[in-house]
C-alpha cells in the first residue's frame, strides 16, 4: 500500500494490468469517430446554409419549408428562426432525384 499525499489515505498500488496506451488511443479514436458521425447527423443548418448547400435562393428554402405538401423541406421553427437537420435535408434531396440517377454523383 502507498500513502496518498493528497488526502493521507492508503491506496493500493497501481498494477500494470490496465488498458495499454495504444488500446486507450484506439478506443478514444472510435469514440471520437462516433461523435463526429453523430454531430453530422444532428448538425443544424440555417436557411442561408441550406440555400448554399442546395445552390438555391433563400426565398426558395423558405417556400419549401412552409409548403404543406409532400415536397416540404424538412425543418423546424425555433421561435422566428428556421433550422434544418443536415442529414434530413440530404435525405430529402436524395428522394427528389430520379431513381435512375440515385447512387451516382
């Protein structure tokens, strides 16, 4: 047992049986990658960012967001502001492509 200088308590010695540095780094990398994927799925875009992404005027984005039909651009109102989930916009865009063009860039 070792004396812990911070709180004058006896603590058991640390063993080398824990996770290796390399194992810790790969686990950290996997967590970071999952986080980045999660952020991409939940990243909120403004009207201006959606217009830039789709290469359309802002007025078009507002019109599609307000539409009451199946072509409605998926978005939500936060007070007076519109926000769009990036993954939802990209999925919506994919459904608008002709089936012969899907999967091709």
